C-alpha cells in the first residue's frame, strides 16, 4: 500500500466533507484517516480480483472492525454534544451492584449484601454497549438507527476470534455493501440531529 494512495483517499473524503459535522478537528482528522483506509482496502484489495477469497474475507473483517470503531467514535461525539450541561455528563450512567458484606454461617451461597450505586461520567471510559443502552433509555436516537449501530458494535467485536467464528458464516464480503449504506444512514441521521 502506497502512502500516496491513502493520501488521495483522505483528500477525496475531505473534499466531500464527510465529517464536516464533527467540530472536534483532531477527531475529524482521525475519522478521515480511518475511513480512507477502509476505502483503500476495499477498492484496491477486495475489488481487485487477484486476491484469493480467504484473503478478501479477512480484508472485509478488517473493514467491519474499522467501521465499528468509526461509528462508536461518532456516537460518543454525538452523545457528548447532546449532554451540554455538566449535570447530565456527570450522571451519564448509574450502575447498581450488590456488594457482599458478610457471609451467613452454616449456609452455602447466602450473604448479607448492600446495594451500591456508582455513577459513571461520560468522560470515563464508556464501552460501546453501555453507550447504546444509554441512548436507548434516553430515546435520543431513532430505534432503527440504534439497531444499525448495534449491528456495527457486534461486527466490531469480531476482533475476538470466537465472535469471528460465529459471524463468519455470514459471508463478510457480501455484507460490506449493506454496511456502507447503513454507515451513511447513521452519519446522515447524526448530522441532522446535531444541526437541529
């Protein structure tokens, strides 16, 4: 892969202003880089017929992981923008957990517990699943778009071999066209919501 080819894709993406709705310039630059890398792989290594099918499947696997990361970053940015007030950011997510206080003698698996609540702020490390669950609860994104976002979360988890084994039956190359369309729908939706 020549760096100049990647630079060409970055310039094309910037000219089409794909991520113009992202005001964080550093994030915008990384999104242009990641998305350009995706198209470089797709157009030069998957569409090119000189590669074997297994190699193309692995390239499709890489693309889906990158798409999941891009979508997660855009959704995180969207939520961060929606939670302008500090109070919402500080109480982004509240977890409840039972904490064992004392074992009860002469019984098995019986404990005295207390319920402990922990508030997570948006600034802490939030996993993709928690982010999706939060936007579902708050109803700030349409459920059809949430389903598409969740699909990418699952596909991004294919970085784990067990998940890859489970999803590999879906013919990853064939899912790419739909994935690109869904990605555009997610971005268009987020763009409209941010510009309201």
